[in-house]
C-alpha cells in the first residue's frame, strides 16, 4: 500500500524491505513454464476485457523480489507483463514476439543487459522497440553508454515506481 493506504506501494525500496511482500496468487515461480520465465497468464485487479488490450511490457530482471514488485505494480495500472530472468532467454523471446516496451537490467546472468540491448538494436524489427534500462549502475558514463547504444531511458535503483510507470507511459506515448 502507498502512504495513503490506497493502491500499490509506490516506494520500491520500502516495499522490498517489508517482511511480507504481497504475492499475487497467479504468479508462478521462475521456471514454471520455461527456464527463466515467470507465468504471464493473469492481470491483477483488471477484468479480462481490460487485459486483452493491455500494452505488453517485458521485464528482464534477475532479482525475483524486484521482478515481483515491478510485475504487481505494472499489472495494477493495466500493463500486460512477461518476466524473464536472464539475457539469453530474453533475447530469444523478444525476437520471437516483441512486446510494446522493455524494462531491462544491466547485470543479468549469461548475456548482460547491455549486450542484449546491443543485439536488439541490430535487428530491424526490434530497432524501434522502446527500452528502459533499470540498473544499479549510477555512474554518468554508464548512463551515457547505455543511451548511446540505444536505450530510450535510464533509471537507477533504488527508484520510485511512479517514476518508472511515468517513464514507460511517456515512451509509449512518443512511439
């Protein structure tokens, strides 16, 4: 809950520190259907007619608790979400079925997020895919490098969920 007691928690750091992170019942653990992929079958708080027209976001993040937080909050505001935990799995999935937008961590196992970004920009049908880098790397040169390689936005951890959602909405509106 947010500080007013309504809606999803908007402070990622605070929610991750709470001892009992709410877990929507429809979420399966990593590896349920495919190695490194979370279940993508339901939308929290929305009826089926709402979820069919939802913008699709791919979350590529290896921290399971952060992935859960992102998924919960993005589904709450109406996004359809698919989650992947490693760069290799993500590259295959994104090339097969690109979402509307990607949230990408830099430090992934296997293929790094920055290398995944580089690979995506080499494929013509993924070249215009909006990518938001969400990373713990705070150095200005890291931000510059990611933007130079084609990231559309760059947020550092810790972050406020409302900033992430606002950035996603803006990038999709510009598209």
